[in-house]
C-alpha cells in the first residue's frame, strides 16, 4: 500500500471512530442529557493529555451478515491521560455503539487496560454505560471468562479504581461498576442490576422500572453499593477527580499534600449540648477540625449513624470516621460495620491516616440487630483496624461505651494519639444500664426505687469521667475541644517520621467492594 493510500485510510478509520455510533444515536444520547463518551473523557482529563489505545478496533462476528459491519472502537474508549498532572487509565463504555455491550474485542480491550494499569501502577477510572453481554458474539463462547474480574481484584489496594455509573448497566457492566473502590452513580440515568427489567420479567414475571430495580435510590440508600450520587455527568466527573486528589497514584507512594487551609470558624468548646440526652450533628465537629471545604463524605445516604470521608488537615489527606449522634445515638449497626471496615481498608491500602471521632453508646442490640449479624460486622471493623498499617488518632467526644468504643478506635490500638474532651464518658456500658442490671434486686426492694437507682448511679459517675481515664493512662490527655486540631496536627507530623519507601501491606482481601 502506498503511503498516500495508507494515510487516507487511516484518516477515514479515525473519522469513523470519532463519529461513535452515528449521528442518530449520538443525538439520542445528548437528548437524554448525557455527554458522549468522548466528551466524558475530555472533561475528566487534563486538556490534551489523553492518548487512546485501541481506537481502530471493531467487533468480531461469525455471522456472515455482520462481517462487514464496523463497530467504532467496539463500544469502549480506552487509554491513558492525566488528572492534575498525574497519569490515570480510562475505560469508558459507549452506549451509542451496540448499547456499550460486552463483546469479544470490547472485553479484550478492557482486560488489557486493567493489566496495564496494574503493571504501570496508575489509577483506573471506569465509565460504565453498557447493556451487559453482547449475545450474538458470546452466546456460544463456552464458560464465561472471569479474567478481567480477577485482574480488577488484583489491582484493588495497589492502585485506586473509580467507577462512574452513567447509564443503565446490566450484567458485566454492573459487576464492574460495583467492584471498585469509589463508585458514583448518576441520578435518573444510572442503573446497576444483574439483569435489566426485560430479563427480570422473563425470569420472574415481575414488571419493574430500571430505577426501582437498581437506580441511585436503591444503591445509595438500601444496598450501600454506591458511594456518591451525581445529578449530571459533569458532577460525576468532578467527584472522580476530587476522590483521586486525596490518594497517591499507587500503594508505593504517599498521598499528595495540598496547600493548607484553616478550618471553618466554629467554636468547638460550645458545639456539644449541655444535656447528654440531646443529639448534635458531628459534621459540625468535623468542619471545625479539618481544612475548610476539604471534607468529601463517602456513602452519605447509607448507614447514617456513622460518618466516613476523606479530608485534609494542614493540607495532608486523612480519613475521618465519626459516630453520628443524630441517628440511633451513633450506635454501630451491621451496615455501619460494613461501611467502616471498607473505608478503613481503603485508607490502609493508600497510607491515609485515620482520625476517629467517638461518641458511641455501643453496638446496636435487639433481635433485628442479631439477625443482621451485627456482632460479626463489629468484629470485622476491629480486624480491619488490626491490619491497618497507618497512623491512627482517636478523639473521644462524649460517649465511649462497650465494644462499640473498641471498634471506633479504643485505647490499645497502636494510636499515635488518644485524647478525650472533658465531656467524655467511659464504661463497658452506660452507668444507667449497668446499675439497672447489677442492682436490680436492691432497687426493686427499695421503698423508693427511683431514688435508690439515682443514689447508686451517683456512686459510679466520677469513675467513668475522662479525668479518671487520664489518671489511669487509658487516654494520653484530656483536651479542650478548641485544642483538638492542634493536637491532631502534632500527632500527624510525628507519625510521618515512621514512613518507609516500601508500600504498606495491601489488606488481606484488597479494598472490599
């Protein structure tokens, strides 16, 4: 082939790839308020940084009537670019080409990108918008290939993975979307399900909409799979960039520091109510400790009795775990245990220090809690803490009762700092519950049971305060709330001196989905 002919053919093939699924299908995508796959990639990455791999790919077919058909890039755009100057890998499904379905070449490209991301040690961002397996190619292909799922699991905890669920994803696309370390779903257009509504109807006879089956309301509030919900494609892309800004490029490097900022002007000395029975919003405490506007909450709609998120203190990334007294008084449920364990694994894998804000009455009890396996999920949090090879800091705000306090970073967890506010109350269980159980007969037989109960409770009150804990050296110090940020900064600076060039051990099960 002459060079001139080859160049002309190359230009034509590139043009076909950039046209995606054609004017009609692209127009339909835009009419739904969705960006095209190539616009998504351009808006995600630093301008001019993207280099595509496999742009000229097309499908494989044994059907004679389809052998001449071109499927531009075979429905998936893949390659490498930069976010804030750091390399990332991208795999973005194109719904305008056969519904973004998972075909032979499409799957080969995805597998290759995961393997390259693991080899080059760079984050991988999935933009999933696909209808699952491409039946006409894969129906007679034998046992389904799980290699790419194995590679995703191997990459977990080695380099960060993000998935943006931007369309109706079923089968393979839904599984990939649910497998990563940070999952964003677009409200209204996003869906994740093992099978879409037609498959559900064929299998079960149930008629259901995609939103009822696996929309953002289901996965952000009920299943807890989704970490954040976005209203637009653009917001989802911003969330991906924000999440990666807290993390290193891989487990062999450390989180990047940003310009430090002062926290919000919140008087922490007066943030807690005088009455121990009154709740308060722990997010106000968080905002008073971390750099202003740096808190990125993770799973805000699920297991709301526990707050998890990434933030910065003096410009350095930290992971925040806090009990939320406004929901179940901050008690740990089964869902809260799963939420905490996954977040701890994430921070441990990428060298992010953990700051625990304790105000916990214990682990949730009762028949429903036992059915949900709350005991096991609470223990799983402690297992995660035991394997977390990162600096840990614990601040006891008000209550630190029972095993819940252990799971929230109790004394003895190899912390760089454990301090209590003057409002802290320590015990294996609340004084009122302990007295009611231990002195039941004495109280019942008293002439005035209520007065007797109060009298006995008064005997034990001083023994559970923070000054007794400080005297027994089960906290390092009692601090004024407004001193908290300064003490945390000091402990973080101290802990950075123990860093080595070797990566922290990857959690035993990676960063669990």
